[in-house]
């Protein structure tokens, strides 16, 4: 009789999907301000044995990635809850950094995992503006204010300055991975921090993830088939949908192409 009234276990499940950072007006992505309340609500579920997080992201802003990672770890420590992370299509670059907030990381055998590095990309238009007869005029207070202007010739000192910043960011990323994965990492076989990415199967061999498995399967195996999986996900409001369908289409197209290019680094 007592078992009849026994409450079912509830596992909060946060879903993080998209490019990390500001991906444009009315476009959905992953940023700290948009996820803070969701993360708080998930960790506030009383007696939940853990918090599950599904990540599907090719990366983006290193700052937003680190803010979300740190906040998840703070809440895990404060509420004394284990965090289990599940990678879907891709958990790469900043997406993998967030995944490192998990005490355990799972992925599909075909998931794309890794890309532990830092990238900056731009275009150079100096030859183009010469051909069309345009003269670039730049006036600054501060000799380095026009660093990496795409309409000016690249300067060696600008590139060196950018490289130094990238090295700092890369070191921060490596520190997160090493602190999270610890002795699980297999460093002897492959250079893990070169920016390369791997399938879920290979990522498991390298210690970047723990096991192959999806959220529903693993949660039910761990907490019973009657477990209730309560989803926490950022929703797109009615006003945002309306505005995104009727506002600046050129801006929307540019944002979509930019976002698509980030996904395409991983063949997606």
C-alpha cells in the first residue's frame, strides 16, 4: 500500500540549443541573461536527484560560454545536485565548454565533440575598394583604435596582439576542460587542445565524454522507468515571432547566414 503513494522522482532537464552569444535581433541563441532564470528554476526543484542538461551548439561567444558554465557549477554546488550533460548533434567549442559543467557527459556515437580552441575570422576589402575607386579615411584617438579594420592593410603588430588575446582565451578554455575532466583525459594519443573535433565514439576514447547514450535512455536507466523528466527551455514569445517575421529582412538574412556558417564548420 505504501508503494502506491510513493512519489515519482523528478529530473529537471534544461535544453540549450543554438549559437552562443548575440546572434542578432529577434534570433534565438544561447546567452547567460536568457538562461539564468531557467537554470535557477531547474536547480530549485526540491529532491531532484540531479539536473540534466542537453546541449546542441557549435559554440560562439567565449564569455557567454564561460558565464553559463560557471553559473551551472555554482548552482550545482549550492544545491548539492549532480549535473548530467547530453550532447546532441554537436557540442563543440563554447558548446563543449558548457558541457564541461557536467559531472558526467554523454553523447551520441555520431555527435561532434571538441574543437577546444579559439577562432577569429574576417574579410579583407583593400583590393576591392581600390578597384571601385573608394578611398578609406580613418581618424582615431589612440593608435590601435583601428586594429584589424577590414578596409585597411593588415599590420603585423595587430595580428600579434590578436594572437596573444587568443592564447589567453585558449588557456582559459583548456583550464576548464582539465579541471572538469581531470584524469579521464587521454592526452598521450592525440593533441586534445588543437581545435580538432571528433565523433562521439572517439571523444569517449579520448576521455572528453564518459559514455554513449541519450537523455531519456540514461535518465530512465539511472532513476527508473517511471521518472518524470521536466523540461526547462527558453521559449520564443508571440511578440518576438511577429516582429521577426515582419522586421528588417536583410538583417535577418545576414544573421541567418552568419549563424549557418558557424554550424557548417562541423558539417551541419
